[in-house]
C-alpha cells in the first residue's frame, strides 16, 4: 500500500519509486487535462491549476520558498536564479504543497519539514518538469544516443544540466552511464559529487572506469576509448565542465 503523502516519506525501494510517480501524476492531473500538448511544463499554468501563484522576489535567500496564504499558496522565487534552476525551484516548491492540509482557509502543514521530504520533492520535481508522457510525445525514449537526448532535455525542456542527466541516467534509465560537473582545482579535475549522477545498475568498478574516461576527456579533449562515448561542455572560462559518459558507444564528441 502506497498510502497518503505523509507516509510516502517512510517508503523505500520500489514502493518509494511508485509514490514519487503517483505524486507527479497528482500534481499534473489538472494541467494535463487542460493543456495535454503544451511542452515543456508551463509553470505558471501548473501553479494556477494547483491554487498557487508564482512571485519573483529580489535576492530571496535560499532561492525559493512556499508561503501558505488564504485560498492557496504563493511560490516566492529569487530573481537571481538562472532559467534551469528557476524551473527546478518552482517545481520543487509546488511538490511541497502535497504535505499541507487545505481543509481551512489557509493551508496547514501535515508534518514538520524534514530532509526526507526535501529529497522526495526534488525527485518528484524532475518528473513534473519532464513527465514520461511528455518524453514519449517527443520520441525521447526511442533515442539510443545520450547526446541528442541531453540536448533535448536541456534545450526544449529547459532543464539544468545536472537535472537532465539525472533524469536520463537514474530516474527513467534511458541510457547507461555517469555524468557530473567537474571543477579544475590546483590543476586537477575533481568531480562535484553534489552535481553528479549515475545509472543505478552500474557496479562501483564500472563507475570508476567511466569517471576515468571523463577525466581523460578533460585532460586531453580526445580520449582513446572503445567502450563508451564521452561528451562535455566547458564552463566558467574552462575552469569547470559538465561531462556525460555513456557506456557502450565507442566514439567521442564535444557537445
């Protein structure tokens, strides 16, 4: 039994994955009925369908915040967020509305905020921004090459690079590989663990091998590999880069 929102945070494994999917369907139900062909998710329309209003606030600490008000919510978002982070922040706050009661004039929390709820809302938010039915509508699951798939998610779906990679590799398991943002520190490339993802079926040794391929690409720009495809995007004056390594495609590319 999946139960109701407060109980979802205690679930593990397949039950938790089912709860995440159920939460995204719940949030998108009215939106999909009204705008089934509107891709990507238009956040102001989605917010309105959930009784929420998005408001931009100058220099808002923390990036975004959910404010219960009479009749619904205000989603407060910092004006300093770039497009990808803005979309993730709004979707994330909308997910938190699942953990409120709307029986009174002003919504009330069902339980105190926890780290488990934060993680759950991030997982749901990615599926709100790029639900499976939208990906199927643009033919994404039929792709086998990660590079065009990544471009569609960061382009048409307006996702940040880490969010797009997480959806491809872990959430929907469309391709197998690793991805992440690397920073050049004291002339060495280091993976930013908070902005990395990997396919869950990969063994530790396989992850290390693919991360080595990414590091070789960063050092030389043209690694010799017969077991994977590597492509990346240099950032911040070549002091950082986002690199995705797909297992099983024997070629290299620069996005």
